[in-house]
């Protein structure tokens, strides 16, 4: 070996696996096809690099170009680290947000078709991200604030002195594959999100005959009727809410209703058995 030989060591980590996965999903191609962009780096490439960064080095988006050069990401995408400046990343995030629903639909359907994911059963719940510091309102007077808005709410940690934002997440029963998510204000009540989520999934997946699985916040007349109207079903824990008990006890026939054995009292006020069709004990 010649004494003048020099080596450039880069720690690529899981980059080859992640890059192959993004390529199979056609993330960059979908974004470049659906989202207008004027930057000197293709928007699909910018987004893929940020995804790789989130997975390999989940730290604040600061000096991303330096990280990309050290991690082999810049070489892989045939870029100079100096091209990945804060202005480019900020404009990229703003632009992709304006088209996120369209992009998400194509990416999800590519995953469903490519890996033959069974989407007939979807689990939904809300997670939170707690925030620290001051978040002054910047929305001009008379305009609707953009979602999500940091707000005090019921945090997962139980802390009451921090603001939060929330994210509604849908995953398949087949492997827990994420298929949809939506940002929510920090004080959004989960019970109010289920019907809108069902409609969003129906539009995204092109079908509404799903089994929707959630926690007790899903237990409402509106959710049951939305599921039935689309030919679907839902499964959730907890006891009947007062409204639900009154609705079922009134003699209405409830079709496509699934429950865990022993979850709910299936008796009316007078002790009579309620008229239920399609009840499944799981």
C-alpha cells in the first residue's frame, strides 16, 4: 500500500436498507410528480433525505448538510452538503404540507399493493408530543389558525404544565403497518375525531367496509352509524355511553356491531335482551 493513500470513512448505518425501502415506495417519484417545485434540488430528494435523517439521526434539523456528508447520504444522492441549507429544507416542508394528503394516498397505495398488505382491519389511536417554551400566536387576525396548534390538554405523561400537539395514527391489523395519520390541536378531544378519521380512511383506501378498532373514545352512536353506513364494523372497549344505551334500548336493530365478550351489558332497562345483529364475541 502506498504511504500517500488516503481513506475517507463514512458511517452509513442503515442507509442502504432505508434507501431501498424508499425506492420501492417510489417516494421521490411520487412527490416530484404531484408537487410543483422550483428548487435547485428535486423536492422528492429533499424529502427522502429528511426521512433518512429522521430514521438515522433523529435530532433537530440543524446543519443537515454536514450530517449528510458524514453519513454518506450526500454521496448517495449525488449532492453537496452545502446544497442542503435551512432555506431549502424549510421551503420543502412548507410545500409538502400543502400537498400531504395527495402524496400520502399514493405512497400508502404503493405500499399496500407492493407488499400485499391487508387493510380490512385498521387500528386507530392518538399519540402526543409534549412541547416546552413559549408558543405565541402568529395567525393574523380574522384568519383560522393552522393545525396543529400547541395547547394544554390531557398529556400521556400526566403533566399539566406543558403544551402539546397530537397525532391521530392508523395502522393495519396485518403487521401494524401505518397507513394514515393526521395532526391535531393539543386540546382536541379524541372522541370527536373518529368519524372524520373513518371518512379519511375510506377516501385514502378507496373502501369503507373496514373493521375499525379503537379504545373507549370510539364508543358513540355517531361512530357506529358511520361504520354501518359504509358497510363496515367497529370494535372498541368500554361500556355503552348513555346515548348508546338509550339508542339500543329504544328497540333499534344494530347491524355490524362487534364487541368483546362481557364488555358491555347487553340488556335493556327492563332486563330484556337487546336486539343485536351480527354480534361477535372475541
